[in-house]
C-alpha cells in the first residue's frame, strides 16, 4: 500500500510470516481471485485475521490506502471495481 494508516501500524505481520512472505501471500490471493493461474496457499481470511481484532475504522483506513495505491498506479476504473469487489467480499471474515 502507498500509505499505512497509524491504526494499522499496531498490527503485526502474520505469525511466522516474513514481510516478503506476506507480500507473496497477498499477491497469490489477488491473482487467484482475479482468475490468474496462481493457487492461494495461505490460511483463510478468517483464520489469518481473527486474532488481529480489526475494527471497522481500521478497515476503512485500509480501503483508503487501497484507493491511493490504485490511483498511484493509474489502474483503470473497471479493474479498480473488480479488485474492490474482491476485497469487499472478505470484510465479514476480517472485521470484528
């Protein structure tokens, strides 16, 4: 993400996963969810995020970061809508 909101700074990387490994899992998940050939090898969204106790405000901060990233890289509107729909589908498993 372009900017990390202070609320998100409090959350650590997943236990036993390096920052590079975390980036790899996120890439796998996005590529898999958008129809790419990759297979997602990580835990479920619920299992991965339950211990973090992510609030609705933190989720909104993440969405703002996501939007800034999409804008920075000039992602076309149709693809923005696709990735935001995928992200939105995970909310129930991530936000407490």
